[in-house]
C-alpha cells in the first residue's frame, strides 16, 4: 500500500467556492421562481426541470469521480484515489436520489403517473442501485486492500451504465422528454436557458465542494485508522487492555 | 329455482366502455404542491448529506482526541520512568 500524500486542506479557495455556490443557488431559486416563464403545456410544474436536469448532471460528475478514483486505485493504490472513489459514489447516490425524487413529482403532473418503466428511468434507477451497492460494500465488508480493490472494480464497471442512461432515451424511445439533446426542440425562451445554465453552474460547484470535503474526510479517516492501529501495536492504546 | 351467480367477478363483468367526463376535467395533482415538494426534497436530501458528513467529522475528531490522550499518557509515563532516581551503579 502506498501511503497518500495529504490532499490540500480546506483553504481560501474552498471557502470561496462554498460562498460562490451559496450565492449561485440563491440567484437560481429567485430566477426560477420570479423570472423564468411558466411553460405553456405543463404549467408551473415544469420548473422542476431547472433542478432535476442539473442534479442528473451532478450525478454523472460523482459517478465519473468514482470511476477515475477506482481506475487510479487499481493502477496505483493510494488512500486519496480510494477516497475519491468513495466520495464519488456517495455523490452519485445523493444526486441520483434527487433525480429519482424530483422526476416522479414532475411525471405525476406531466404523465399522470409517478413512475413508468421507461428506459431512461429504469437505467437511472439501476445506476443508483449500483452505487448504493458500492457504498454498502464499503460500509460492511471491511477496509482491507482486497475489499478496496473489489470496490474499485465495481466503481469501474458501474460507470458502464452512464452512457446507457444518456442514450437510452434516443435509442429506445419511451416517454422521457429530450428537450436539451440534439433531437429535442430546445428551450424556447431565453430566460429558460439562463435558468438552466445557472442550475448547471450551481450543481457543478456544489458537486465540486462536496467531493472535495468528502474526499478529504475519507483520507483523514484512513490515516487516523492507521495511526490507531499503530498505537495498538505499540501498546499505547489502553482501550485494548480490557 | 334462481340462476347461480358467481361469487367473484368474471371476465364479462369488466368495463367495456369509457365515459367522458362532463364539464372541465378535474386536476389530479396540483402543480404548485408538486413543485414545492420537489424543491423541498432537493434541500432536505442535500442538508441530510451535509449533516451526516458533519457528524462523521465530529466522530473522527473524538477518535483523534482519544488517540492524542493516549500518546500524551504514554509520553508522560516514559518521561517519569526516565526521571526515577538511580543508585551509584546506575540501577533504579
């Protein structure tokens, strides 16, 4: 095992990003509710779109982080790459759950049903379940080198579903809208485009700061666990003298 | 003697026609309620994740403090053993 170099501590950059993220979210909410027009056919419920789509995009960011962390860990095992993979899987689950919560609420109005086994919905659910399996594995299977390698393999294989989610709506049809893809008609009003763009910026910044803080926490936890094991080996830890 | 009637509905009992609603079609779900629910869900999920991360960091802080106490205790014991008086031959 190659020990990790410490990743950058929370710095002025981190705090600056956190403030910028908060300001972007405030602007996004105000813009969506006060400025963006109501959609002609679906009505006000279409405004879920401005958080639903950026959440799906943030899930891709988390899943990509899990993929790259896992691939790097398989090539050269470090605490940092393992921590990045774990943080990425957590982010993928959190943003995926947001997608799977907001989507059905929108669908209830647009389709008259909270859920259909549409190709995109089904592949999205499958992807979230893969990352839930990753986290369950990490939580209950121990933290040895073998378990980490097994989880890394899952992290790499789990990413295979991401392009399937993206292209499922084009290849297999279904009910899911394709407004912002190449085949879609796009957003008709300029304020709709601004609201969506700000949503992407807000969720990208949020994904970055959450991945940063969670990765750092996981690295510190690994180092702490190793220090505790060293302390027990040296007979320093009285908690073992029972 | 009356005709026997089946206890459970048969295939012939199923609906064979659909009738149109008279007047305006009633709305099943309120768009406003769904929109507010969706935005509330987003923030509840995000805040829950941040809170769990915060709690994890707090637990790590406690473990680190415990480890530091053990190290301090061991260092003090080591220091005390070195400061014990020795006789002329250097034995404790």
